[in-house]
C-alpha cells in the first residue's frame, strides 16, 4: 500500500516536471516573437573613409543609406575625401589571382611588377586612361592625375594580386591582368574598377577579355553621372585632338560629361548632342535620326551594346568603328 502510494506520487511529480519543461520550451520558442523589434542602426558617414565609396552604396540603396545624405541633396558624405571604393559584388580575392609586388607605375593603366620571380609589365584590362608617354604628342588631360591616383592607391600597403582573363599578353608583350588589392579588412578592391569608378579611366573592351565588363561599365556610368575626375575636368579642343585636351570648368551631378576616346585622324569633334544613346556608353553619340555611319563621327574603337541603332559594330564584337 505504501509502495503503491509512493509510485503514484512519483508519477505525479514526473508529470509536473514534464509540464514545466514543456512550458519552458514553449517560452523559448515564442520569446523572439514577443520581444519588441529594434530597428537596425542607421549606417552613417563614420563607417566610410571615402566619399566615392559612400556615394556608391547610397546610389544602390538610397532608402537603406539615407543617413549618408542628411541634407537630401543626393550627395553622400560630402566632407569625406574621394578615396576609393571596394568591390561591391565580392569581398574575396579570386582564386585564380597570383600574388605580386609592385615595382613601378608607368601610367594610369600600366604598371610593372615582380611576379613568379620575373619583372613584368602589366596592362590593366578593360580600362583606358589618358596617355602620358606618347613621344609625338603632349600628355592628355588627366593623364598625370590618373598616374598619380594609381600610384597613391598602390602605395597604401595592401597585398597586390593579378588575375588573368583569356589572353595572356598583348602585342607589346605586356601581361593582361586584373589587379586586386587586399588590405586585410575583409574587403577586396579591383584596381581596374576603382580607376573607372573614381573617374580616371574610360571603358575599353577587347573581347574575349571581358570578365568584369559589366562591373566596369557600371563604374564608368557612375563616374560620368557624378562628374568624377576626367568626366568633368576635361574637354576636347575645337579640332577634336585628344592629345591637346584642356581643363574644363567643373560640372556637377548628372550634367557632368566628358569624352576621352580615340578619334579618326583629322576628324573634328561633333557638337554636343542633346542626348547620348545608351548603346554607346563610353562616348556620347545621339540616337537616330539621322542614321550615322562611322565616317560621320569622330570616334573610333568604342564600346557598343545592343541594339546598336547606327550599326557601328558590323562584326558584332562589341567594338564600334574599328577602322
């Protein structure tokens, strides 16, 4: 009788323990739903060391990064230096990239490095900066600025990596590469894209080496829209000679535009059109009508994207008016 009573008491005790355990588990499961949600802390300018970086984030998501533009004028973190923006699509150095050490900067799109025990010249793919070493012509507008900016960027102490595309060398025996910088802060900087986004380089496509063409095309669009670098600091002269570019009055915002491209010998620069056709993102050519041929324009070897309303890209390789 005593044993039976004790067993019943133990069973009741176990049921209470199980009930309490279930209640505790239920509380754990529903507690997050009952806890008031706290809004994520707004990202402000103290999180950035570069105005171009802050502007890039703000343009991609103005609502999320509204705190970067407290006065609502569309310009983020106006007191920050221009600086440089990391890659927005990745935080990692590509696996195919090879470590290298910088020897010297030749100009805005060419460097010399030590890689795999060899001293090599390197041409940065997909960008073109104003010339500074043409023996027959004076330096182009913003050529020295592009060289100085690249020298500054590569002097900041990050680890340098070189990533190949399809073609290993150009006709001058230079390595064709994308250059990456890793500063150990969890971000990766594609130097080619940085030069374009900061306004020191135009897009230059030479298929099949187009691995990052979309990213660099967007960077050029961004720089032109905001008038960074050569897009507001340069203009062609009356004869259209790109070797005699002169500083222009600074422009602002989306009104800032510039053209640095290869011109046909003796060709005159076209008058500024009222609008630029998006099929030709690196130069400013108006949409038809009228229908234009290569002989009607001054530009050569510029990027073409569909639908190519003027049919400048007859062989469909992405480059217009190649001859």
